[in-house]
C-alpha cells in the first residue's frame, strides 16, 4: 500500500474531531471522536459515551468499529484510524481499543492521534506490536 496522503489523514482527523462534538462525557469532560477509514474508502465515526460507573464507558474507537460492523458486517479492513478530542490533549487509543481494532486492521494500517507535540502518525503495529489471539479448540491462547 502507498503511504497515506497527508490530505487524507487531515480529512480523517477532521471527521474524528467532528465526531467528538457528539461525545457524552459529563463525568470526565474528555470528549473524544474517532474516524476509521476502511479498505473500500468508507469512513465510520464514533464518539465516547460515558457512564457514571466508568467501567461501562465505551470509547470512540470501539464505537466507530462496532457501528461499522453492525451496519455492514466484518468483511472490510481498517487502513487508517484517526483519534481526536476537544480538550487538545494527547490521546492515543487505549489498550482495550487497540486489542479490539487489531482484529480488523490491515498489516500496514496507520493511526493518527494528538501527541505531545502535535499530530502523531504511526503504523498500528508500532503502537500495538502483540495482540491476544485464540484459536477455538486449540486449547491455548497465543500472543
């Protein structure tokens, strides 16, 4: 795959920031949006939805992915992920989101997110080099 054009990443970041406008974050006041670009050019967005129990909060990245799968199945792969927030804070995907998305990314998928010194873009494999896997019937988990 050719490197992701900067203008495509900019559009994806804007879509993530637009999604953050719908975030429900009355407890943390941390409003996050995510945009996922799939191998067929479709973009799905999501925002974080908090709950007073915190543990039942759902992140923007997973909400975008679950929306994509619920609307059209799991047949397409993610080629780029953008995360943004309204708080102008560093915000890479959390570990749970990385694990969930790892089943749906292409080998050369990129992720862009607010870093300490502005937007940071890395290969997904660089931010999540090992994922939990399980083969039913094999009797053990592999990573």
